[in-house]
C-alpha cells in the first residue's frame, strides 16, 4: 500500500514538474527559464508554498503553525525549490551555498575552494562511493568529483533540480561519475552501509529534525566512513524569546524554505545521539575575515575588487536585488513573468536582509562545519 502511495506521489511530482517547467526544461536556465514557467502551475506552487507563511509573523504564529511546517517539510521544501531554483541559478550560479573569501579572490573561486575544503577535511579520494545529501543542481558534486575523482550520488526531493543536475553532469562529461536521484533524506531508499562517505552542504537545515536526517545518513554510511556537513544554525547568542532575534530567524526561514532553524548545540547533540564521533567542528563564519561570507549580499562597493565581483554585485547585492524585484514585478504585471514571481523575489529579499543582519549580530552561521566518523 505504501509503495503504491509512494509511486503515486512520484508520478504526481513528475507531472507537476513537466507542467511548471515544460518537458524541454533543460534547454533553458536562470532568468530565461523563470520567464518560461507555466503561469497556472506557478500560481499553484506559490499558493502551496506561501500557505505556510501568509498572514503569519513571529508575533502571531502559533504552535500549530510551527508543527504544520515541520510535519510538511517535504512539501514545503519541494515547492520552495520549484519557485527559487531559476532565481538561484540566475543570481548565484549552480552551487547554492555561501563561502569564505580571501582578499582579491573571485566569487566563483571562493565557492569552489569552499567545496574543496570540505572534501579535504573528509579525506575524499579517487574511487570512493560518496552521497551528496540535498544536492541542488549538482554544482558542488561536479566540483568535488573533479577535485577528488570520487563517484557521487546526489539525493534531492525536487524533480526539476534532479533533471538539471543529471543534464549538467552529461554536458560536462561526468555522467559516468555522477548520478542524481529523487528521494527524501528523512526516508532514504539506499541500503544500509552503502557509501564510503556522505556530505551535505547547507541542505540538512531543511530537515524537520537533525536527529532524523543524521540518523539516515549514519545508516547508509559504511562503518569507519566519514560524514561532513556545512550546517545552517543559529549560534549560542541567539535568544528565541528576544523579538528582534526571532524576527531575524523568521525572515531567514520564510525566505529560504526552512521549517525551523535550530541552534548549533542541537545539531551537535543530534550527531552524537545517532552514533557519530565528531572529529572536527569549526564555525567558518567566525574567522574575522576581511571580506565576510555575506559580502555579496550587502551591496557595499568596498567588496567589489574585480570585474567578476562587479557582475556578482549587479545580480545579488541589495541594489541588484531591487532591480530584479522591480523588474520581475513589471514583467509579471504585463503578463510576461508568471504570477507570483515578484512575491518570491520579495521573500528572497527578506532572507538576504536577515541573513546579513543575523551575521552582523553574531546570531547565525551558514557554515558550521562538522566532520564526523561512524565507528568501526
């Protein structure tokens, strides 16, 4: 019975993906793909996602509201990425994560170095069988595959992103090393002890509980294997009873498709509870870097040091986001962009503002690094 229901859900998701993006969706990306979405399907996705947030704010949300988001994390996350993937590819590229910056370092180089660093700390090497949990459109998997020559399976609950990831792997000549599949990281279909290593880059924050997703990762990892994660967490400075703190956290949640943000100690406790031995932990956002990780979001000209930085600034800074938001609104008004596109861009703007504010106040980090071992 459960298998039949699962098959029905998969067929429904595939049909919705085709309705929203069209069957030739890999031929377009970024802003072009955004404008070519089916208007009725987009409207349905907007309704499905924002039903968790409309007419709610931190001061009036109830425990029922919070529980609903946690219970329906899979639907919430799936529709979030139905709405924002094209925005992300347009503004950020194919690796949906933050990174540290060295002075004079380009945006794309810093993104790649952040991925290399995780692979290095985990000890990934040629021939290893590796799982990427919450793989997005496969940007990190492609980079880590090239860097280490390992074989990577990517897991994702969004059909559109899975298709794009497999398409990019083929285009880049990596289809023999990379494979991306649809699945729920809280209910993985892989056999026990299937992988030599597992990593997650800013993805397991979408889980309703760290213990649940870490437990699944522990199960599919071979004894002696390594799990590495860049985790989104609130820091010890975060106080949920402080209205300003909760407002910042809520802005991050609504703009980034997160059912609930947790503090770092919750993540660490969950790792230990499911059986992991933590061999390395480090908040890479807390290094007093001259160029902070959130620099691309700030709109501060002092961080523009190259032509590449200028192009990034024009897309993702406050000024660039305002241009995109107003432009999308105008295109939506004249019927070119699908309905709800500006509402999505406004939510992304709220996320960006609160990510920067949370970082400046020391309340949030997107790169709490844990490297953990499954005992032999």
